[in-house]
């Protein structure tokens, strides 16, 4: 049996999306499981005043050695999981570095900035993904929304992205380690969420 370890200690993870996408669920699944495995985890969050439509950013710092401040300096993200492409690119420009790995769901979701007129129009998706790749050491484009719909429900996208994050090998986790957290969070939909988790892991295999 292979013992999984952090690819870096501390590991700085950012999970970003538009409010209402479920990135808090991803963060709680990851944080709770890592704490159960004995890791020291700190969690910080910035979110908009709007209930939906603004950017939600979750900062997670993971270590075996010590507990770190949840405040992440610019340029120090090791992994960015983006549930929306524009928000992913914003995080890369602020927190990315030449070693950052990125997982991105390419489905555009217009934020309050677009709808409210702060931005003229949504950028071209191909150009967004090209920019994301250029700023990352490695990028996985995971069509989580489409895959979740094929599994029967678009709300499975956040768990599918959790699986993709685990599948990259960046975290010392596997599908079995997530079972207790998924069962606690989704007692009535546990089987469907386990399928989504494993599907996400498959999508990032070489």
C-alpha cells in the first residue's frame, strides 16, 4: 500500500468560484478529511455581500508540522481549484507562481460584475483557458458541470471536482478516505456522490 503525502509542506490550496456553486462544500470535505488524518489545517474565506453572484474564495493551508495563518500571501498558491474560468484566471494572476497547478471547470458563470455592467462582456473561453495554461505549471480542464449532468444532476459538480483535485495527487487523500465525510454530508445521496467523486478522479488520469 502506497503512503500518500503532501507534495509540499505547507501546501497552499485555493478553491474559488461564484457564490452558489458549492465551493464551500468542497472545502469542508477536504478540510474535515485531512483533520481526521492528523493534518494541521487552517481555513480562511472571503465572500461577497451578495448571497449569490459574487466571488467566493476559500484559502486552505495544510501541514504536518505546524499550523499556519489562513492569510495566504500573493504568489504563494500551490494548487488552485477553479469552479469558474474567469475567477480561476483572477486567482492565478494574484496568487499563482511558476509551480502552481490548476484544475478548472470551463463552464462560464456570469458573476455580478458582468451582470451589473462592471465588465463589458464575458471573455472568450478559449482565450481564458490559454491564459490559465500559460500561468500554470500544469492545468487540468475538467468539464465538471457536463459530467455531473451525465451522472444525473448538475449539483454533483462540486463533488466531481473534489475527485479531480484528489486525482491529481496533490493531496494525501483517496476515495476511501473521503467516504466518512461524504456519508456525513450526503447521507441520502451517498452512492451518487461516491460515483461523482470517482468520476472526477478518472478525468485527471494521464
